[in-house]
C-alpha cells in the first residue's frame, strides 16, 4: 500500500500508543505507506525514546510533507502529568482522535484508519453517556446504517477464523429480544462482501444457532425456527453460499479446518471466545459497511501493563497489515 494510514492512539493511559509505535516500527520498511499518528505528540515522543524505537517523527503540517512518520493532535487541552489510568481527560482526547481520524477518512485524505483501544467506562464517565463502542461511534459519525463487526485471525498453522456478529455490545439477556432477521441478514451479506474484499476464492458462510444444539428442533428455544432458518433460506434464494443454523459448539471447528470462510455468530461472546482461543495475538477487528476502511487490534487498554514497555504489538501489526491489504485491494 502507498498513501496515508491513520492511527488514532486511543486511551493514552493504556497500551495503545505503545503498540502503535512498536507495530509501525515493525511494518514501516515493508511499503511506502505514510503513517499519521493521531493523538498527543508529547506522550508519543517520550514513548518513542523510552522504547528505543527512534522513529523520525515529524509534526504533521500537510499531506505533501517529506517523510513517513507524522503526528497530529486534534485535542486542544494539554494532558497533565502524571495521568492516572482511565482519566476523563484521556478519554476525551481519545474521542477527539477517533473523530479526527474518521473525518480525514471521510474527506478522502487517509486510505484507512486503525484505531487503538479505548475504555468504554472511562469515556462514559467523561460525559459521553451514549457511547457504546468505537464501531457504533464511527457508524453514527459516517451516517452508515448498515454496519457490522467482523473479527479475524489465524493460528500457528495459518488456519483462519473470520467471525461476523449479528449483535454486538448488548447484554446476554437481551440477545433473544433484539435478534432480528434484518440483523442476521446484514451480518451474512457483509460477511460475504468481506470475503470478496479479501479476494478469497469463495464466500461460504456458516450461521450459528442461538441455543444449544441450534435449538434441538425447538426443545431449547424457537429462535432458530422462527428467525434464523427463514433468514438463511431467504439469503440462499438470493444466491448467497450460506448454511445454518449450525450448533455453536461445533461450527468453529469446521470453519477452522477450512469448510467455511466466515461464521456469523448471534452474540458477542459466542463468536469472540473461539476466535480469541485460536488467535488471541493475531486477532483483528474490522468494521464492515463503513464508507472507509477501519481496523483495530482485538484487545483492550490493558491498564495493568501500561507504561511497562511489555505490551505485545502482534494484534496491532495484524490490524495495520489488514488495513493496508484492504486499501491495496480497493485500488
């Protein structure tokens, strides 16, 4: 990929800035990509020195700047030192960086945006009462009504899992109530499109049931009979290569061995528990349906190890690689 890749630093009291710098240092020699870090330049400069990465960071002044590594700070307030973990001002800075990166993408200035982790609780405490997650925030900002989350990663044998979610950040007890044919169909359609965007040779999608054993013919619940099966049949009639509902306790085994290219899970942990068991260090979150490319590492702020210099950048590296691949394929 050539062109510009934006990286919002997320919650700077977490590991976001550290894994961002480490990942860019690891990836910077593999293409002519220019990297724009979006966040506090002083924190980034200190980390760059502390980690002995010595990236030649420059303050961003325009897209014609010579060089490869730039930083811009859209947050007007100075961050105090020391900054406690989960600080409200750090949460507000994270929102400012996320918004700035998305707006640059919407203006066509960046080819993709990679977002470092934020902390939902800290953001809500800072006054953003309606914040649900970065995926939802970006969807609303972009005016994108049909978005979904897919997470993908591979094991040590390079076997991939790709998991799209029909519902995301809601409680378990509300899943059955909020699970609709429209949400399932959207996840299937976007998962199939994701396979095409990845230039896979096929787009075979498996759909999980909601209940144990996919409902056991209605014995353990009727969502499969009333909602999931009719939706799968309707998508088959439209030409999608999709099967289900399949039991959630076996479908990921078959997907990992290559029988399916992606799995649509009914709720967050149904899909992400097996994904993280297989690809904890290489998992990537990719928001489908946005008018721009957005990926992120599949981990949180990890406050417990922030500032210790020991954070593993593998997931951020994978997120950068995916963003670059998608941008290249899009061209």
